[in-house]
């Protein structure tokens, strides 16, 4: 039996994933968390084989969690799920230690297949991610400016380009508006942009939204 922990801040989404996984006879969901704090408590109290982790969590993001687990030397196998397209976070998640990446908008059966693959200690990538990896190996490396952004800066860029206000971003990420403003300023500086409109155009041109 594959024991799974779920970490997603939306209860309805957790329920949908839990129901999908529970239909599989060889998978059992043993715990659920809505943020990093709840997840840490679960990891202390429950043993599991796979952690199904959302990217967009309040406070510490899923990428932050991956970095923490990696720095701690954790052997926990993590499957990242996200509403964001593969182009935005898949490679970053894999580099941070994830065993796989699945888009929430895809076929629910893919999550079951991904959990089984990850539980066996193998990487799970969709055909889209595989294509990205192959292209990265076979084409000259042309660095995009946004690849130099930190995980939180990239998240801020994507959310601003999606039309969210700084106050909304601060609330969603459980950060202060001042902190989000700092991330925004860093994004503008690193990308050589002047305002939110230019950030939105940049994100669209680079398929980030």
C-alpha cells in the first residue's frame, strides 16, 4: 500500500485529489495539510511514501518546501501538482528535488500514475516536460532573463501578470505588502522593465501566463 500525504491550501482541491487517489486499491491518503506548518506536523507524526505537494501555498511555497526537505537530507519522494503550466515551474521543481510534476488541470488518472511511479523511486514527467528537457539538451542554451529570478520573484511576476494586485498577492502568499513590493522591484530591475504593464507583456511573450 502506497501511503500518501496531501498538501494544498484549497480544501476542495484536496478533496478531489483524495477521492481520485482513494479509488486506487493500492493507494491510501494518510494525512492532509493546508500549509507548511501543518505539513511539518504531519511529517513528524505520520509516515508516508509520497508527498503530493502544491506549488502555490501561503507563506512558504511548494518550491520553498522542496528546498527545505532537500537541505535536511529528506528521502521523502515528492510529487508536485500545480495549476501553472509546465513551462513555469516544472524544471525548477525537478531541480529542487521533486520526483515529478503534474498539472491540476490534466486527466485525474495521471495523478494516480504519477504517485505510483514516484513511489517506486522513479521520476515522473509528462510528454510536455520530456520535450522541454530534450530541447534543453539538444539546443544552444539561450538564457531567459526570468531564469535568473528567485522562486519567489518568479511567483510574484506570474501573479502580477495574471492581474493580481500587490495586496492580493500579499494575502495569498501570507506576506506583507512591503515584502511583495520588494520582490516586484527586484523583478523590474532584473528584467530591465519599468512597470506592471511591461511585466505582463514580458510574461505573455515568454509563455509564463
